[in-house]
C-alpha cells in the first residue's frame, strides 16, 4: 500500500538487482487511490526508473503517468494524475470523451 492507500496487487519483476539498478516492473493498483476516489478494478501499471533515478509510473490504457523520488511518491503522483484525467474527461462533451469516461469508470470511482 502506498501513502495514498492504493494497493499494489501483483508484481511481475518488482525487485532490485545486485547492482542496485531497477528493472521495469508491471504491477496492478487496486483500492483507495486518493481521498474520495477508489480503483474498483485492478489497473495494470508499469514502474521504471528514469535517467535521474526517479520512479516513473504509467499505464498503457489511459496514457497517464506519475513521477516521484520513491515508489510510493510516484504511485501517489500517478493516482492524482489519473483523477485529474477523469475530471478533465468528465468535462468533455464530445462522443470520444463520453466513451473514454465510460472506460475510466470501469476502474476509477468516487467514494
């Protein structure tokens, strides 16, 4: 669980090597995301390190990302960005925004 409460559900490669490098990890987030928001279904994300050794969390579904000095900080930044993306999409009035919002609602809910 990170500081915002999102649960890391599973990992495929979440480990450090003997040299201290960080291989990319595929994990799933589930549960409380940020106050007032919850991930209802496991959301697959990737966790990597950038050239400045910060953690970068991203997904391949909505193309949202978060960055932080720690794993928890990056997941928290990602969760905030996902909620902001939801709110921006919710303000859209075109058909593409409505379809994207319905897809987002499969994962992210208020509450």
